[in-house]
C-alpha cells in the first residue's frame, strides 16, 4: 500500500508541475493609441503673410536718397 501511495503521490506531483500555468488564459495587452492634438490655430498663416508683406514693402520702398 505504501508503494501505491508513493507512486500516486509522485504522479500527482509530476502532473501538477506539468500543468502549472498551462491552464491560465493568455494575457493580451491592448495597444495604447496616443492622440496628438493639432498644433496651432486657423490663423497660423497670418504671421508668415505679414512677414512676407513687410519684406516686400521694404524691398520695393522708395529710396530717400535724392539724385542731383
């Protein structure tokens, strides 16, 4: 009877070690989607247009030097 108990105890220990962690559901991690906010505003084109306008006005401006 002792041999039978030792044999069954050994089989139970081996079976539990073989199945350990095998019956758990797989952990699936979800992807993190990062939402990037839109930078700037709808009036972001005004400053470059003003800079270009000022540069054009300076380039085509009347020279104050008089020719004699």
